């Protein structure tokens, strides 16, 4: 009886293993193609730029002479913008995520909001630039000399480069407020905040969702209120995921050029910003500027050097994110 | 049976029914839980046993589609009454779940959490030690209370969860199949623990394990499908009596069939 | 089918109990006939064959314990298995009575003494017939039959009293036969106890079905 059934299995071992081997090779090739291109790019950059990675690159501002040009203001500008963006997007992103995951009722309205947040994450960054310009940079022209608001409230607005309203909050000297924000670091940071906010919300929600429901049940069972459950158990457990999400979003944002160009980040900034109201520039814009200049030293070498520095900072960001995740991760 | 019950009732369900949306889970359950006894709730799956005990500490409030009708009295007060805060009920009626679920924190923090959120003013170290001792876990962990709760074995984790529930100084402990994820030795430890705990607390345990119910409980309630509702799966209380009676000479044929494994 | 294996095992044990019962019935009738005919060789064989009854009793007991350990019986099943253990024990003791009659036949040898043979035979026939009906009711869990059997025990008791009186009177009349006559007392005593144990089996039958322990003692006082 056994033999009858055995012969129905034409196992075809040799062919099956051969097909497997071929697919293994194909998949490996796919990986190698990508890796090779990346390696080629980095080698190319290193060859062209390594000689120009010298202290001057970090201590000098941009100059017309390539030997004296550096990206000091760009590096500092990028770091400050990223810091401010992180500062703004952290509470807004987490707050929205906590509300959507823990408090909002699961009805059509919440679904509608969720779909829109997902869509916003895919909007081209240049649109955020235009949004930022209108809302933060110019504030719809509400503070120009001929706006209805100025006329209504008889506000004293400056003209020209100092256009807009300027006053001190509560009379405190360092709590200066400039309205609108013009082309300041503040405006740039707020624009970038809008840009990464949808992604931060989405990744924070994922982190919150990944907290097992059994934890919430246990906490409720002990007589904790909803806020206590959320603040003392859910959010702390989700925090590694949330922080990693923000750092990864920031490392994406650090390379965004278009929105900041529209916001008015300048290409020639020969000073370090002293306050959030000052003008600024960022690394991608500086690099772009160098690429457009005719001299080879700018176009090829300094640009390559700038890209290498930029990549190094980017990789550092990512490394921090990975390390933090590993260190804070909970082993269930 | 009457003498057992007149020994003061701590929780009393009166005509309790629960539905999730349009689907009724169980219907018209009335029973009294006497103080300092262990009551086992047995019955086939899907008849609402877990749902029933979740009414006792208002955990069903957390499920948006759940509708509870009828009353539950705790020490004479209706916990579904208008002025009752569910949070307060849950401090006094604690719960241990099927799969051990310690917080991803240290043993100490696991136990102190319940006390902290309820604004405990006393000596926390003493409370932690007392709770761990009552849960028969103190000797095994006393050398390092900073160790993560997740580093313990399954049986230890479940005893940690029991200690955690005890730390809010409840009167009643609800257990939803507490040993179903544990090996036989750990299971027996939990059952022994229940016998010790019943001197101070009242315990209500849902279990699928007939032998556990017969070994460990004083009274047993059998909840099964309502035979008059053929198209639905709705639970009703079929029989509720002393454990010895239920397992040697049950009054209802349905009970007899279920515990002899001749159900269906 | 839920618990089909368990049901089969129970049926097997019940068959064995019926077998043990018929072994006991046969041994009792044979021992009584051997006594009537003073058949020593048969009596000797009967004493040896009691070992088979003991062996079977232990085999049944073992089978029951295995089911209790492995099947965790509850409610009716629990009462059934517990009762089967007790009934097996009763049957083994009843087998010992048959052995006792055979031993006393051997001791009596060929010596002639006045003996209420007819009544002794009747007691044995009644007892065996009661046992047969009781075991059948036990297996079938037939309470109606079970509660009707103790009445017949009254008849056995009446015969016992009659025999006892007759033997004692003979002993008083002739002191030389006291030793041998006392052996007769043992025989009728064993047959009376035989029927009492059948009543125990009937009590167990009621217990399995209803969970109630009913004392079904006969109207006369028992002599022990």
C-alpha cells in the first residue's frame, strides 16, 4: 500500500535546489548593485574633496576666494534649525499622537483626520515652503503698512528691512517679538516643524500602538485614572520608539533645501546668528550654491567636501537614533 | 449553602446582563459572593465568564461597545450607581490576568505603582515587602528588587502580578484563568497561595480547568449556554453551590454533563 | 463521542464484576452442595479455588484505580467507580463465606449430627438468587429492583433464626455434639451475612443513581 503513494511524489529535488540557488544569486546581485553605486559615490566624493576638509572649512564663512571659503554659518545654521525643529515638533507631535491613539473615539472623524495626516506626510516639501512663507514669513501681510489690522489697531509698523511690528513681550528686553517672522531662524524652524510633523505623529502613534494592551489593562485594574495610565505607563514605554522616530525625521529634514530656499534662507551669510530672529543659511543651500559657481575649486572640490561633512553629520544623527533605540529598548 | 452565604456577602450581582453592541454576552445572572471564600466560575468558552468578573471591577467600562444592565453591590453599595468612581472600585477590587503582565520596570516599581497612583502615604518599602510576602515571592526576589519584572520566570511573574494587586490593599481579588499559561508546578503554587490569601481576601477565579476548580474553591458557579436561545451564544447561570456538591452530586443534568466531559 | 474510551473501560470493569459475581454464586452453591453430601474432595478444591476469587478482586480493584487516576471522574462517574470498588470488596468477602462453608465441611468429616440441611440449602439458594438480581440491578442502575431485594433478606433472616434455634436445641439435648454443631452455627451465620452483603450492594446501586446513602437494613435486628 505504501509504495503506491510514494511514487506519486516526484520530488524533483535537483531542479528545486537549482532554482533556489539562482534566486539567491539574483537577490544578492540586487543588493550589490545598490551598495556598489553608493560606494562609488562616496569614493568619488572622497577623492575630490578630501584635500579640502581642513579647519578653514569649519572656521570660515563663504568667500569669493575658494581658498578662504568655509561653511561655518551653514553648519551652525543647520544645527540650530534642527534643534528648534525638534523642540517644536516634539510636544506637538507627541501630544497629537497621544490624543489620537488614547483619547479620540474611533469614529469617522478620527479616521478622516488620520487619512489626512498620512496624506500630508507625502506632500512635496516645497509646498511646505510656500505655506511657511505665507503663514510665518509674511503672515498674510497682516503687518504691512496698508493692512486692515494695522489700520484698525493703529499699530506702529516699520518699513523696508525692518518692516512689520516689533515689540518686547511684557516689556522684558530679551523677549523680543518680531511680526511677521520674515526670513528668520524661527520661521525656518517652524516651517520644518510643519514638514516633519505628520511623520512624527505617524511614528509616535506606531510607538504608542505597539505598547501591549495588557499593560493598560493591568494599570487600569490597579485603580489608575486614564491620564495616569497614559503618562506613567504607555508614554514611557513608547518613548524609545517616539524619540527614534523624531531623530530619524530630523535627519531627513536636515537635507531639505527647497522649503528653506523659499523661506528665504540666504546663500551668503557671513555671520553667525545671535538670536532666532536673525537670518541664516543651511548646509544643503551652501553646497548648492557652491555647485553653481564656475570655479572648479567650488564646483567640484568644495562641494564634495561639503557633502562629506553633511553626510558625516547625517550619519551621526542616525547612529544616535540607533544607539538610543538599542539602549532604551524593552526586552519583553 | 444558606449558612455559607449569610456569613456576610461581599459582592452581590442582581439580574446582571452584558451585551457588546447587539450581541448579548450573558443574561440575568444573580449570585452572591460570600466574604473570605474562594468562588470558582466554570463553564464552556464564550459564555461570558470573563465578562462577568469584569463587571465586578468595572473593567467593562473600558470597552466602548459594552452595555451593562442590572446591579452589582459591593459591601451593600451599587458600584454602577451614579456617584461611584470606577477608579476607586478598582483599588478595592483587584484583578490578575490570564497571561502574566508585569510592567517593564523593576520588581519594586511594579508593586509600588498601584500604591503611588492611589496616593499612598505610608511606608512604601514596607508595603512592597508585605505584598511580596503575601504573594509567596519575597524569599525568591528579596536580594534584588531592582531586577526587571520581566526577568522572572512565568510562575514568578504571575505571583508578582498578584503581589502588585495586593499592594493596593483590596478586599476582593478577581482572577481570570491565572494559571492557564503556567506549568503544573507553578499552577499548584498559585493554588496554595490562594488558600493562604483567602483568610484575608475574597477570591473569585474563572477557570477552564475542572480539577483546579474542584481542588481550590469553596463554591463553584457553572455558567453555560442558554438552551432557550438556540441561535445565539448567550450565557446564563446554570448552577451555583458548594464545590463538594457540584462535583459529587450536581443538581442540574447540564452541570453533570459538563463536568463529566459529556457536554454538547 | 465524548469519553468513549472511558465508557468502554467502565463496561469492561462491569463485565468483570458480573464474572466475579457468578464465580461467587457458583462457589456458594457448590460449597452448600458439598456440605450436604459431605463431599470432602470437592470442598478441598473449593478452598483452593477461593484464590481465584481473590485474584480477580485485586485485578478489578486495580482497573478501577487506574480509571480514577487517569480519567478524573466526577459526579455520577465518581460515585460509580467508588461503588464498584466497594461492591468488589463485598463480593470477595462473600467468596470467603463460601470458602468458610467448605472448610467447615472438611472439619466435620463424616461425622453424623442432626443438621437442618433443607433450611441451609434454602438460605444458600435465596442468597445466590438475591445476589444475581442485585448485581444485574447494580450494573443497570435499576433502583426499582434494588429497593425490592432487601425484603427477601427478611426471609433469609427468618430461616437463620429457625436454624440457629434448632442447632442450639440439639446442642442442649446432646452435649457430645457441641463441638461439631458449633461448626453448623458458623455455616448458617455465614449464609446470613451473605444476604446482608447483598443488601449493601443494593444500597450502593441507589447511591450511584441518586447520590443518597440509604440504609436498607431488614426489619429484624441483625445479630451482629
